[in-house]
C-alpha cells in the first residue's frame, strides 16, 4: 500500500542556481543562515520518529543534523523572503518550528505505546514492563513491540524521506529567519495530544472486544456449571483469543500507521502557516 503524504512545494532550482554565487561570496550571511537552519533541523531530530530515537548515538545525530544543514543552507538562503540574521527571536523561532514539527509526529509513537498498554492488560501482561530508552520509564512489553512495528512501517513505506521532504518544504512555507510560533499552537498541540487516547483505543479495540467476549462466555458457563474453575480457565483462554485477534488485525495496522502519519504531517504544515 503506497503512503498518502501531503504534496510539498519544492524550491525552484533555477532561482537557487542563479542566486547561489552571491550567497557563497557573502560568507557571514551564509554562516548565519546555516546556524538558523541547524536550529530548525536540530529541533526536528530531537523529537521526530526514527530520528529522535535514543538508540541513535548523539554524535550520529549531530553529524546527521550538520550534514542536512550543509545540504539545505545554500538552497533555503535564496528563497524569497529569507532573512539570515542571528537574533534571539530568529533562533528561538527556528528552534520552535523544528520542535513543533517533531512533536506533532511524535504523537504517532505515543498512540502505539498507549495501544500496547491496553492490549497488554487484556493479555494479563500488566506487570510485564521494560525500560523504554526513549523516555527512560517503564513501558509495557507490547508497547515496545508496537513501537518497533511502527518504525518498520515508516521505513518500509519511505515516510522517513517524506519527513525530510516536509522539512525542506517548511523553508518554503516559513522562510529562514522568519519563523515564529503561531498563536494558539498550544491549543492545537493539546487537541492532537487528546487524539492519542482515541487512536490507541481504535488499535486495541479488536483485542479488547475478543477478551471481553471470552470473559463473558466463561462467566456464563461458570454460572451454569459451578464446578468449572472459571478463574483458572479464563486467563489462558483470554490470552490465546487475544493473540489470535491481534495477529489477524496486524494486517490492517500498516495502512493505519501510514494514514495517521500523513494526518499529523498535514496538521503540522497547517499549523506553520497560521
């Protein structure tokens, strides 16, 4: 299934190549633009899925941010409206735009972690936790599994490249040096954070329904036959039924992850132009 990603306007190559020599001769302006671009890229890499993982060494993240900055700085400096000046407002604005884009997309991994917690409770795995290296807190083991599933889906669908493409398009939407956090961004982020619970419940709903059906069935059988050890039988049957439903529903998860990633990316782009 091909991912549905927002169309990002590209920077015209003709205008870039025409104005590039002037930028290269003005080194102070070029370095100032590079610092501003580095701020936006660093804010994104700090929170974005895949790139913000603690499994990636800090020196690798720093090298990645520096390499992306070297590639983007000559191009975004010649965008109409760009203003390369090192001021407190411009630096904080660039850092805020990058962090906003990363935080919006981080909600996808939070939805998967919440779904894993709900499914783990149905599996009777509520006490089976692992230390999440990203947040340094204990999370359910199924939450870790679903996070890795989300990472594999994002890489397989090429959504990591879509994220970098959106980063490039953000310099066209908000030129370098003109970035400011839009008014009401806190309300927008809080609204999207509330969708984490709804999204996790949607993913865990089939497993929760199967576990509830097994519990109701065993409770009715236990009422009809008091000799049946309902408490002993219910846990393994509920776990087996939950596993079967989870394996069957995993076929639908990649499409949901791609669509939700695209919605979050589109919401971030709309928030930047407000």
